[in-house]
């Protein structure tokens, strides 16, 4: 099955007893689709190509821009203006000519999602917008395909495995998309250049483990990594009861709505004017809370559902964390379980 040069190419990988030749054969037989060839897609594609996958599909309708190059290191200055999917295919073929790569130089839409995904065994989502994330998730759920998910924001990234062996999917963590006007992208919020490499490498690692059937995956878990303060957290994710979705997938862009978010000044005014009407809930880890906090009670994010009875229904709940990201997740996690008023502290306690 392998040519002589292939065996030498993968030799340092195949000597691992967990992989061996049987695992390498699984990799060569695997068909993986990468949605997005940007910051996350670049490291995922590079490592999976180097690992010796059989087929890789790349979906991206964007072109290489100079502002991409500090983090999308698969491309060079000479690639400016080129299709990312085509440029990626060219460079990855040079990296490993034994991998069959297909470039889909088009946007991933409800019209082509099923047709593209059905050819592949596993899908990896490196997209940068919520409408595509929900479309990828719902397509994988409809076709019963496992999904590796990753996202990045400033210094923080998320990694998870969805729809794997009966496990939860993306909508179990985020049932609904946040308002479109409350979701900054990399162009607006910025991102540390090395962060996509860190998160993308984790994503590639999850894909390899699933293909080879080794190790413990992030199915039923959401890993968060903060590159600024070197903290890593893994939150348990439960499977929620949802309405069955039709194969006729039609995901539209979320519309702007009022997001339950307040500033630190607004919180201080509430606490000064009507302190008995507000309950501050810090959803960071206990050690973070003990190190520094602004008051309130401490209920770590992954324990929030278990202790929902501790949340007073007659008060305004204000969730806070380090940067404002986990507090938004908190609202999404208990949205269907808590009927009172809930707010997220904008930008966190820092």
C-alpha cells in the first residue's frame, strides 16, 4: 500500500505503537474536509498533509491579503490576491505529493454543503463567522459526520469535537447565534499571530486521534486556551434535547438584536443604586476567583448547570469572567433553564 519513500516519510510516526502501520493505513484511507483555509486552516492543513492523509478537501472563497500573512503562514507575500484554496493546494502538494487535494474555490453555502461534505469521513471547521459554523454543524449532524471545531479571538481559542460517536454537537453549546452586531472578527478585534497555530495544531491532533482510533478526544468537552496568561480549561458539554433538523439545510445570517451585555460603569451604577436587585456571578475557575475578583459568587462555567438552583430568580444576574467570553457562554448554556434577567460583563473584569 505504501511506496518506499512513503514509509521513510512517516517512519517517525509509524514507530509509535499507538499508530504503527495500521494507523498509517487508516490515515491514508481517510478523507477529510477543511472548511476555511485561513488562520486555523493553515496549520491544520499543513500537519494533516504531512501526516499522510489520503484525501483532503479545502473550501474557501477568499483571496490572500497582506494582513493575513502574520498568522496564515502557509502563504507568502507573492500569493497576495490569489485564491486561498488554490494556493493552499499548490503548496500542500509540494509538501506531500502522496496526498490527493481538492480545492473548492467557493463559499460554503446551504446550496452546496451536503454535496461537498458527503464525500468526506470527517469535517474540520476553521471558519470565522457564526452562520458558516452553524451550517457546518447542521450538515455534519444531518450526514452523521464527526466535526472538529476551533475558533480564535484576540488571545483566546476554543477547540472541541462534535457529533462524534453520539456525542453533543455545536448547538448543544451554542443553541443560537449571538447578534451579528455583537460579534467582532479578527479585523475588528485583532488576534495574536501565533494563536491560530496553537489552536490549529490541537485541531489537527484531534483529527488524527479520531482517524487512528487512539487516545481521548474532546468529544463532550470544550477546551479554552488563553495564550496571554497561559491558562487552559476544559469544560464538560452535555447533549441537549433538540428538534430534529431537515436535510434541507437553510442557515441565514443572524440579525442584529439587543445583546444582554453591560459595561463596568453600568454594573457599578446598579450596585450603588440598587445592590439588592443584582447578583454578580463570576464563572472563572476557583483559583482565578481567589487570586482576584470584584465580588459576587463564584460558579465555574462547567459547574453552572449543576448549581443553577443557587441563582436567585428575582435578581438581575450579571456573569463575569476575565475577558467577557466565558460570561457570554454562560448565558448561552443556561438560557433554556433560567427565566430571569441575565447580563454579561462586557470585556470582563480586566
